[in-house]
C-alpha cells in the first residue's frame, strides 16, 4: 500500500478559539470522502450547533453531552438535521478505565473527549458500528481536536476481534500545548 499524505492542524494553545478552524478542517476531510458521520462533544449544545449549520447535508452530525444541553441549542441541532444525545454516561470514566483515560489525556483533553464521544455514540446505537467516523472534542469549551476512529462500543475497545476494536485512524487537528486539570 502506498503512503497517504494528510494535513494535520496543530494549535499552539487548546481551547475555544480553535473551533472555527476545527470545523473547516472537518469539512475539508469530509469533502475528501470516506466519512459520513461526525460525533461532536458539546456540553451545552452551542458547539454542535456550529457544526450542524456548517456541515448540513454533507454528513450526519451527532452531538453528545454528558450533561443536559440547553433546550434552545438542542432544538437547533435537531432543526438543522443533527441528532442531540444528552445526559449520557462517560465511557472512559467507568471502573477499570483510569489508565486508558490517562493515556488519551497525554494527547490532550480534547483528544480524550473525541475518543469518548465516539464510544458513547456507539454505545447508544447512534453510529454504524465499526465504520470510521470523525470525533470532535475540546478543552473546556469549544472544539480544538478532531480525529478519525473506528466506531466501536466501550466494551469492545480491546476485544480480540481486530475488526471491532477501537482504532484511531487519523488525527485531523489538536493542540500541541496540553491543559492538565
């Protein structure tokens, strides 16, 4: 197989100020083909609204929040054709997942979140299992990280079946500086 060239957006600092560039990066990757679903972490729903507005008709957008999204944002996500999934579990905070979670944190808060929302969406039956999807996360607020990974459930992260276990395929965007809570 021949090598594939890909552009990664690296941000100096994590945080909200990177959201628009992450949206643009995700849009460009969708246009290059092969991806039909984006899973966006969005506590209040505000970040997800930005994604569904920009990507409407290009790909399915699933907004995931561990809390309760603001009703106005949740309504907008649905009106623009996205799915809003809130009051979810935190897949990487389950018993026995501490080392896994800490390992993802070394790539950044947003990276851990991007992986986690893919797992949550798969656990909730919102994604086609074992297909590549884009996961978007952030550090605090907004979006600063985007990855492509195989959509798998949290129970199958380390399964013996190589066609079902979690695989991170690409990094599209991430900050180089990390924020340690």
